[in-house]
C-alpha cells in the first residue's frame, strides 16, 4: 500500500538532512504544501529554527499579480512572508525529488482568514449575523472564480505528479483558532450544521430558489439552536438536523449547499486537469457525509469518484469513513486513509501497522501520514518500523 507523508516547505528548506530522513521513513511520496492557511508549526529537527509562524494564508511559490490569471480579480493569492520566501515550494520539491520521492502538491482552498479580514463580504455569515472570516462562502461567484484559479495555479507546480485539494467545499464554525474559546457548549453534527448555514446575500437568494424565506429560515435556525445553548443534548447526524428544522426545510438548505459544493468541485478539478500534463493525479480531501463541513468537506462518494481520481479520507477516529467510498467499487480510484502520526497531536504511530491493515480491509489503496515535519524522532521511528513491515 503506497504511503505518502505531508510536509511543509519550511521543514526542508535550510535542512539538508530532511529529504533523506523523510525518504528513510519508507514513504514513496510526499504531499508538499503549495498553498496553505495561517499556522504556527513546530520544526523539531531543523538546524535554524524550532517554530515557524505563517501569519496568513499564502501561496508558497511566486505568483505574478499582474499575470493573466489575476489581472482582473480583486481576490488573488497572498504571497508568503519570511516563513517561506522566494520559491520555497520549488526548493523543497527539488530536494525531495532528489531523494527519490514522488512529489505531489497540497493545496488548501476555502480556508483563508486574511481573505475574510480584507474582503469581509466574502465570508460565511451565520444565522446570528456573525461572520466567519476564516471561511469563504463558496456560493459567491467571485469567490468561486478565485478558488478555481488558485486550485489550477497552486496544484500544477513544475515537476508535481499530482495534487491533493483540501477545503474544497463548505467551511463552518469549527476552526483551529488562536486561543480558541468556542468549546464551552458541545455541538454535535446537527448544531455544527446549523452554525455553518450561510446567510450572505448570495445564500439568502439561493434559499429562495428552493422555496425558503431567508429571514424565516434564520429565525428558525436561531430558535432550533436555543435549547443547545442551554445544554440540551445535540442528537447529531442528519436526523438531528431534520428534528431541529423540519424535514422539508432541512432538505431545502442541503439542496442549495450540496449543489454549490458539487459544481465548485467539478469546476476546480476540470481547471486543474486543463492546466496539468497527462497522467496528473487529482485527489480531494473528503468526508462521505455530505452535510459535514471543514478541511475534509462532505461529498457524495459516487459523485466525487466520478469527478476526481480519488479521495483522502480522515481516519483519526478509525477507518470507518472509507467504507462509503469503497462501496462505489470504482476501479482505479485512490482511497487514501489519512492517519495521524504525531503523538502530541492525538496521532498513534505505535498502532500504525494495525491501523493500516484495518484501513486496507475497508478498501484503502494508499495511506497518508500526518505529518513528518511535526513528528518527534520517536514517532518517526515508529513510522519507519510500521512501513518496513508492510
């Protein structure tokens, strides 16, 4: 089972030992960030630094702001600062390829706090009128053009054999934010879905196309959430949403959101293919439950496997989410189980052998390891042992 590990350019640039160390894990591929959100990352082995602070979402390669792709667009990629100067992606990719590794791009799309801060009208707006600056609304025409352009440009970097597109769908309340204080009331699937419903002008019109009055819907969402704020249990799942909103209303919101996500995914994948050489592999980070939001947005498994070459599936809680994709039985589809290997971030490198075996039983054809740059030496040693036993 082919294995790839996620890597940031700053894990490699300035550390001559990094490519050989990553190759020695036993992976055949690296998934290297080309466009990434803001983060504060540990670099436990780098000879020059231990902490990298990426202050805002950025592309990790030079983009020409006056070029044809962006010349008429108010929304365009932000260049990285000193955390990834110059063409950091290309420098890292060349060094990793020199160690015999296949390099694929890692592209984060609808997750960009700086975009929301500088262009607040692009953000998701919840039923209370609160904006989520980290979450661009994927229904808005200008945002969709920006995301498709970014996907094509960031994915198809020189020498890349494929790409993995993250956050190509709806984002919601859940967000790893600095000093986050949103966990005081536990929201399960139903509450998270209601808090993810967008009421920007485009989405308000979209609900109208499906027979809903946006003001009445926002009031219904607020009323439905009130017991949860008081501590009532969240029934979770789609049945929980239907219980809170009513079946017809819930279905209408989902019809609007599912259509906007599906068509964006189709358009972005097509743009990547148009820009890429033959044989270029396009995967999406995805969850098999269509109303889920976040870095692994919900998709219809049959639909997404008819659009992309496969999916990268979050398996931190176990490999169960693989089954709906495997059930489609699409020959040649890549089903990559994404497994955490950083003990300090909840990963389990010590059980990696068993986790890979279980994922394979449930249909995984590949494995993704999160994240070689963040893991300790002990974690990496466990990874080496597990991959050697494949």
